[in-house]
């Protein structure tokens, strides 16, 4: 993803909208380890939700991380270990791709 030539950001967070329930379905579906790699706590992660004051807490917060020295950026979701605070960033495109390939059972 890139900014436009005039420096204006061409970014629509709605394109990366994922519900909390779908994110948990993704984590379960890819069998991601929920053991913290730093402190060893199992299953105690905070998933960040809401993009603004008054926003829906059932929608994941979308982070836009610039790539140094370029006009490009990566979009991610985040979660942190409840015990030690280790921060885990999950690439948004991978989550969305998996969700599109794996609709909920009721939608099949």
C-alpha cells in the first residue's frame, strides 16, 4: 500500500474491518500458539478493538505502520500478553484472506 504522489494518504480502514469473533475464528483456524513466547503464559491475550471514541468494541483496531524510507505501509491488528505485555502484530491481509477462504459454517 502506498500514499498518493501529493502525500495524501489513500487509506480506508473500512476495507480492513474484521470483527472480534472472526479474528478469534482465524486464530483457532490457523492453530496459532497462544503461549506467550516471552513469559510462557498460556491463552491470556488482550485483542485491541475500537478505532475511535464511541466505536464498536466488537471490531478490531486497525494499525497503519509506515515502512521507513518509503511511502509504503503495512496494516495490522494487535494483541498483547495479559501477563507481561508482549505485543503481537498480525498482518491484516493474511487474516482477511483466510476469512474469505473459510466462511463461517452457517454461510457455506
